[in-house]
């Protein structure tokens, strides 16, 4: 049986690793943007100041990146409605 084994040198595999890393990072960014757009659309349904204040009260003691993102989106929504 004749088997051929392909060996890649570290120099040859490095560009492949970089390309793979870049693709992974781009995919993750696309997914993050899609998730943010979905969250923005969901939060856009809260249209009154009272509804937004209720959500802000729920987030008051939350210290996370997602809570910060939600607060930012809600504040942007309020600013857009005010103008």
C-alpha cells in the first residue's frame, strides 16, 4: 500500500493559521453585528418613556457588557424620539 503523507512546515502553516484566525474573527464580528441589530429591533418596540424607564430600572444593578449595550440602545432610542 502506498500512502503519501503531506507535511507542512511551520513556515507554510503560519499563513494558513493567520487566514483561519481572520476568517473566524470576521465571522464572529458578523454574528455580533447581527445580534446587535436583532436586539435593537426588539428594544425599538419599547416606545414610551415609561416603558424605557421600567427596563432601565431592571438594569440598574446589572454590571455587564450586555446590560451596558442595552442601556446604550435605549438611550439612543430616546434621543432619536426626542429629536
